[in-house]
C-alpha cells in the first residue's frame, strides 16, 4: 500500500497486487500496492441455552405436549409457550431440554435470558435482556430506549429461524417487549406466576406438576446409585416421599446423600422427616428449597401474605374457598382474589370446585409463617373463626339429618364475616359432612390444644349423622374418645353423657362389645345421677345391642322392653319406634320371624308418620328379611327394592350395602345362585368403597363358597348392627 501526498495535505491511498480485505471497507479513489486489512471475526451462531439433565425423567408427556404446540416444520408460524409451576418443579430443565432437542429447526440461534423475576434485587429490565440478544448478533452499540431496541429486535428476527428461552419471568409486561413476533421463531417463557396476560399475545400454557413417586425414585437412584437405594429401599422411599415430587428437592437430597458416602440413607430420611427441618436440610451449594419459596412469598401483597400464614395455622393441607374466607374474615369475592394471588405464584394448587391444597413442602413453608402468627390476636381470632364455622356448619347439617339428636347447646367465640353453611335437605347436608370428613377429623384432633375443649366435644356430637349414615368405624371411635376427654376437661356432664352413649355405639359397631358395654354402663350411671330418663333409655338401648352381639338375645329383648316403656312415658314417639324395630331384629335373630313382623310393621308406620325416611327404610329392609324367612319371596323382594331406593337417595352407603346383602340372601332362599352371587358382589364392592373391611371380608368369604362348588351355600341371615337413635 502506497501513500501519495497531494496538494493541500491530501493523502491518496492505493491498493495494488495481491491484497486481502475483510470487514466493512470504504474505498475512495484508487488503491495500489500490497495491502492487508483485518476486521473483527464473524460472530458464532448463538447457542445460549443453559445445561439440562442428560436424562429428563418423568417428563415424556410434557415434552409431547410442547411438541404438539408447534406447527409442522414446513409451515411458518411463531409460537410462545408459557411453562409455569412451583419453585423447583423443573421448568427450566424441561424448556432447555426441549429447545436443545430442536436445534436443527432453529439454525440461526438459540437465545437465553434469565429475567430473575424473584431475585432480591428485583427483576431484570427488559431493555437489558434486549441488549444481550442484539449483541449476540453483532449489533453494538444497542439503542438506548426500550421501544427502539424492541423494534430493532423484531427486524433482526424477521428473517431468522431462532428459539428463545425467557427464564424466571415475573410479569407479562416484562416478557412482551422480548417477543420477536416472527413467523420463524419459538419462545418459551418459564415462570412461577401463571402470566395469563400473555394469552392476549396468543401464548399457549403448559403448567408443570410435581413428579410421580416412581419417577422421583428413579432420579434418586440415578444420582446416588441403584445398589445403595436397593440396599435401603425403605429409607429411600421415605426420602422420595419427603421431597414431594419436586425435582429440585430430590436433587438436593441426592446431593446430600452423595456427599456423605458412609452415612446411611436412613439418616437423611430421619432428618427430612422432622417437619420444618426438611426445608433447611434440602440444600446444596447455597441453593435451598426454602430460599425459592421465600422468593415467591416475598412478592405477595400484604393481605395475601397474611392469608398464607393464617392458612399455615390450619391442621389440614386441603381446604375450600369458604374456609379461606373464614380464615381471612372476608367475603367470598375477597377471599377468591387473595387465593388467586397465591395461585399466581404457585404457592397454592387449585383442585377445582372451589377447593385448594398446599404442596407438602409449600405447606411446611406456610406453617413456618403461621407459627409467627399463632400467639398473636390475629392468629388466635382466625383459629376461633375456623373452629366455630365448622362447628356451626356441622350443627346445621345435624339439625337437618338428625333433628332429634340436636339437643345440646353450642359454645361459639366468634361470628365470621362469611356465615355458616345452610342445608335444604338431608342429602345435601350429609353430602357436605362426607366431603368435609377429613377436615372435621383434623379439627377434632387439633382443637383441644387450642383451648377449645367445649367446641371439640360439640363437634364430635354434631358429626353424628356422618357416623350414623356412613359408618366410618375408626373415626367414629376416635372422635368420641377425643370428645369424651374434652367434655371431661370442659366439666360438662351432659356433654360427657352424650359422648358415652354415642361413642358406645361406635365401639359396638367397631366390634368392641366389651368396651362398648363399659361405656353404656357408665352412661347409665351418669344418666341416673343427672335424672335424665331419655339418656337412661339411650344407655339401655346400647346395652341391648351389645347383648345381641354376643348372643344374649333374651337379655337384649328385656333391655329393649325397658327402653320402649321409658320412651313412651316421655312421649318420645321416634325413640319408641326405633326400640320396637330393634326388638323385631332380635326376634329375627332368634328365628322367630312370624313374631317379628308386627313390631317391625308398627315401627315402620310410626317412623313414616313423622317422615323419618331413613329409619323407615331400615324398617322396610328388615321387614323384607322377615318375609323372606316366612317364604313370602315376592313381598320380600318388593320390600328390599323399596329400601334400596331409599338408602341410595339418602347417600346411606352402609345400608345400601347391607340391603344388597339381604337381597343376596333372598336369592339364595329362592334357589337362584347366580342372582345371589351378583347381589353379594355388589354388596362387597360397596363395603370396600366405604372402607368397611370386616363387612367386605365377610362377603368375600360368602362368595368364596360359590367358587368351591355348591350351588346354594349355607349362609347366615344375621341382621346388620343398629347404632340406635
């Protein structure tokens, strides 16, 4: 290259010979000589995706769903996919693995930006992320304004086939300027928020759920070694269970185990089983499950954060919109808005039909915040509202289903903004009791430690229709053991008496005849001490049923005679009718069916006259048994069909199963083994669905007789146990 000096200080450069020029060149005039100019090297194609697991376990369905969101490769169409889920569920790993698997479809680059939506210092400004994208394609300097940068980004992406991963987004507004809007791009956004606002931009949504137990176990085995997991399979199962299906938690637990090769898995399982210690134990290299949950919690508005902590006080992980309204002391609309805030950051899961739940690890986190409120006026008031609301609602159900049982007072401490449930009929009331069975049980176990002894035994009392109709045997007994202790702690003798008689019935139906008799005898002494004739009759009725259980039928009949006399003297028509029905059952057991018809028919007339349809249906069922024993098969069949219809209409699963058993017995008497077997199978299946294992086993034994050969097995027609009024 030669420089030629011209007049006025002008220099002319010339190029000649073999010369190589790279980069942008501006030529003016002639260039002579050997000249070598070197510019900046060409930029590589951006491949910025973060590392992803070599083997993505348990996400086949999610990967297939992401695949289905794309148009065929030959069809130009942009797509934005929003992958949402709780902290630690594996959103980034899924997105990165999916995009990396499609690298050939996007030859012009795969871009990545961590938008740090939950970082302590706050989320990334979209302009910062845009600058990174533009620089990746050699644009420097980048425009100073967000609008200019976004416009340049769209222009740059228009003719390129690129994929973009926007990780940890906080809001739709943060994401929107980063969308390239090209027909050749795919954008995946991950967030702990639902980002529903991106729906107006045409985004599709893929919520990510925790892993199945088997997939969680596979990750643990991959990380710590299959032989080690196999050697301590029980401890490994406990570790997997403690991690609640969150891949991050499983990986942190695996890291802890792998770092301690001489320590047993049982040691880690024991640490993870210590309640809130689990969140502290799930850590590695400074990353913790607690830290991730803290980041989600920190973005909540004060009212939503307060509700989160108050819900952490509750003894159950699943709850309804109504429960949340009571806890927060707001109406349903306000509670719905607050829950939506929790759902938005995946601190809560929606189950549908106004029901919600905490993931196991999230619940531990909520309980930690709840512990800070437990001894404050705010926390104590929330506890009282929840206990009172459930007590009032169960009492309202009791008044509809079992009005004669609703005789004892209730002690409330609060009046929530959201009122107690109201019920229009016994089917609706019983359905609510069944739906809320688990919550009611947890409240019974929890309330005594919250200085609510009176409410505890009153709640057990209000749950009587649940025990009577649906027969949850273990809960029946447990509830009354708790209730009896609570009534004694409360010093309420009438409450103690009710717990003894109602609980005695539960023990008897659970097959604990001796203990049931002890409870009824104690109740009889207390009823006499309190000069309470009807309570004496209840205790005598319970004793008659324990006598019947052990085959002392004459003593059972004598006790029932006393019950009828006391109840008639007190003008208690329903109670005397039930005693007559029980007397008819005893006669059936004593093979005195002809004598049983009259008291059962009278009981049916009296119960029908007061519109006690459930007890009238029981009377019809036993009348069907009596007719079957007397050979009046058509009349027996009519009675049993009528009873079955009544029990199904009133959601009485136990008596539906028992009547099906009666119907099987009738078919046996008729010499129709195939029809009998079908009825017994229906009865067994219904018992199994109810968790009535003893009854289901009895039916299984009966059905086994058919498998061994005889056409008409010899069977017993023992009537079902009657819990009394």
